C-alpha cells in the first residue's frame, strides 16, 4: 500500500531555509523563516523564561497528565492578557493548545463538527498554513481581497465589498488581530470599527488569529482591534500563540478561546472543545504553559517579560527604519518608506519572485518569492550589504 504514496510538495519557506543552511557562501542573509532573531542572528531564550524554568525545576512535583483543557493558571493569565477588562471572563471557554496552530485546528474542528458546511473567509494573502488547517478540519475556505494592486497597502474598500457582497450569516471571517502575516499591513482602528460593524450586521463570526501580541504597538494596544470587534459582536473564536512573544516556539504554547453570548453557554462550549482535543492529542504538553503561567502570575517576572517583548518590538522597528534609510542612501528611485507603517516581523517588500531568485543566486540573500521579508532577520552590521544588493537587483531586473 505505502509504496503508492506520492511525494507531497515541499513547504516552500522551509525549503528555502534548507537551501540557506546548505549555501556555503560567507555573508549569506536569511530573511525567510518566521522567527525573531537578535542582531547576532540568534533566536534566544528570554531571560524571564530561564528564570521561570529554574523556579519550575525546583517546585514542579509531577509530570502527570494535564486536564484536557490544560493548565488552569495559564488559562487565567492568557484570558487576562487577551481580553483584559473588556469582556466578562465567564463568557470565554478557553483551552490550552499546542501552539497557535493547535488553537486554529481545535477551533475549526469544534465548529466543523457541529456546523457542517461552515465557510471561512481568509485574507488574500494570508499565512500559508491557514487554508490547509481549515480545510483539514472540514471548513470551506474562501478569500476576501486585502492588498492594493501595488502590494504596499490595504485595499480596505475591496475587503469590505467582498465580505459585504459574498458573506452570509454564520460564515467565519479569519482576521489577524495584529501584525498581518505575510504583509505586515493592518487595518487602522477606525477600519476595525467598520469591520466590526459589518460582521455584526451580516451575522458573520470573527475567527481571530492572535499570533503576535506585543509585536505591533504593545501588548495592550495590539488587543484593541479584538476588543473593537467584541464591542459589536457577541460571539468569536480567538486563537493565541505564545511562540513569538515568549520565544517558546518549540514548546508549543497556545490557546483557543470561544466567546459566547452569555456565561451560561460557556460550559457547553468548553465541553465541545474538550471533545475536539480528546480525539486529537488527548491533552496538552505541560512545560511551556507552566513557564508562561509562572511568568504571568509573578508581578516581577511579568513586568520583566513586558520589557523583553518591548525590546524585541523596538529592535524590529529600528531595523525597518534603518532599512528604509539604507535604501534611500543607495540612490535607487524605488521608495521603501511604506515599510514604516507595517507592523510585526513581516513585510511585503514589493519585490517579485524573479527578484527573490536574483538575490538568492547572485548575492546569497534569501527572501520568500512573494516578496515577504522577515524584518527580524535584519542586522545593523549587514544592512548596507542588504540594501546595496536590493538596489543592484532592482537595476538588473528593471
Ligand atoms: C499568522 C500566524 N498564525 C498562527 C501561527 C502559528 O503559531 P505556532 O507556531 O504557535 O503554531 C503563525 C506562526 O508563524 C502565524 O504566523
């Protein structure tokens, strides 16, 4: 039987990471993979994570199974971080999941089981894994417009028009709470209000992917779009990932949160989420969630962690500005200042597939073929090399 299995297509971004690792050229630069990096190219363990782990090593006294919905103190911390005082926490059925990916899948499984045929609207473009996750769960995926034709800003009227014209009551709308991946282009708060209004009017339900809290404008500021949606919409699904803002990529820490119209509905929602988890991975891993719970529940660690998140965000924003200035200095007539208003680790650079190939082949600089760059992969010491290479590429490919 298995001899008939065909080879699945490779993941394009991970394929580039492989090619980068094998590239022998000195001075190569990798702006592809979605992880935070320091100036030295490291993806470090946060100091607060190390401190929490020391604490856990000394106090943890069991590796017994976790409850199906996960670590209770962690969940209280997460619900606080995500909803603050904007919403009665009793309306939230929350479960710990293996990363944000696990949250998206459990949320989608729960909906698909009880509301077969449900459709979900995805921004065009969106994170490459969204379509596969939702389709694997049995949801029907459709896309709504997001980018302007020059790929440097949001085409808000096209987005609204698509949802207005094609959306139906009961459809889910997948929205990136902040730091849209892959474009870095987010709606303004005024635009979020219009999105909230439209969804409420049409009876569509926000399915919010919150993978970068703290990487846009700040931990609290980044939750405002979600709070804006919830002011007008009484139901939602929210999927958080703590891979980036705690640097806990490989520990797989996330949470799915289903917001019901009233607290009396939460028990049923949680029981269904538990069922979706039970037949998938049974119960979640302990370590990452215990680490996050330790940090969030200790006021000193909590405030140190906020500073660490702020430092990551500041470094990314410095790199954005340094890149814009660096491109100006090359004298090239392409203006990159639109990158300044983009948020988070990623940006659409406006470069095309052919230019991405040129940069890889001629200069050992790796970016995704769509033009997406990971700004967190930039460093001051290589900025001139990068900018000169992009300027040369633009001249060579005009
Ligand atoms: C938009 C978006 N959602 C979800 C995820 C999944 O995060 P995790 O690694 O925690 O599964 C990512 C990760 O890159 C992402 O960019």
